[in-house]
C-alpha cells in the first residue's frame, strides 16, 4: 500500500488505522489460507506501532502460528519501503458460516 497524505493524522504521519488495516488484512489472509470453505472473522487483534511512516510503500506479511478446529492465531509484521519494521500485530480468527463463493467476491 502507498501511504498518502490523506492517511495522515495531525502530526503528519500515517494514522494507526492504516497500520491496523494492513496487518489485519495480512493476518486474515494467512488464517483464511488454511480454512478452505468459509470466510474467517477477526475476533480480536493486538497492534504495536513501532515507527511512524509518512510516505512510501508499506508491506504487511502474515503467518498462522497456531490453529485448532475453531480458532486460528496469526501474527504479522508491517515494513516500510526500506524494510524497517514499523508495526507488528497478532489476531485471533474464527471460521464463520459464510461460504467462500462468487457472491462475496471469491472465485
């Protein structure tokens, strides 16, 4: 994702919501990659903002670190264009009853 000025808070750096969105998406897709039939839902998320960013590309990567029948735990790291960690987070995800189908945008 490219950080734009309209993502900034009053101190001219990306708002925490941008960090959350990137990390929630990365960890969500990691969790949903091991659940084949249904959409997973974020049930909790913990976020650490470690460095401000005001411009450039940011990249989030997620991985599943624990899984059971009803709970998937995933961790993610967010980096700036220089590869420096700017945030990290972890989420808990549960399978829903929503099928992964064309109707919700999955093919």
